[in-house]
């Protein structure tokens, strides 16, 4: 299968509120009040954690039957450590996450060894996890100045 290009636009609104659109869908990104926002949506780094958990959940649903695993329930807890001094340029620490941890909660009657093999596969297959864990070519493709 050929490479597929996915697209999204992020449009800054009042303050730090951003409307994100992709295909026919839209959601709001904002910051908590403690970081200058109005707390009307997740902030970008929370959305990244949510995207990881959602992607892992989708991979679990798509591939569970190939591993003969019945998922009675599945959810992911994701948390990350981010030093805000990097974003605010108060120190030389990186502005992004230094560590991200996740815990899978799997309700199934499958044996542990089978579930562990499934989890290894899930970790290798999740596109968001792969993107976070490995360097990606991130580059500015243009600047358009409108008057």
C-alpha cells in the first residue's frame, strides 16, 4: 500500500484557544487557566498523550482477534513528564516530554503469555507510539504572509 498523507489545520482563536480541523471534524485545544488559557479544551501535550492512548486502543481492537484475544474491556492510562522551564526558556531543558509512561488495562480471559505477545505487537504497530519513539522528519514547508 502506498503512503497516505493525513492533514490537519490549527487555527489560533482568542487568547491561546486553537480550533483544530481534520477532514470533517473539529476540536478545541486550549491551556489551563494556570498557563494563561481559558480551560476550554485539552492542551497540546495532553492531546498528544490522548492520541497515543487512542492509537494503542485502536490497534488493540483491530488486532485482538488475530491473537485470539477477546477484549471485554481495554483502556490506557498515559502520563508524561514535561519541565515547563524548557517552554518558558528559564533553563536549557528540552521543551517537550522527557518521559511518557502508559499502562494497559485489559479485561480478557486470555492467558498472560498470549496477552504479553499481543502487547508487544501492539507496541510495535501503533503509528503514534512509533512517531513519538523514533525521530521523524519535521520541517517547515513554507511561510505565507497575508496582508
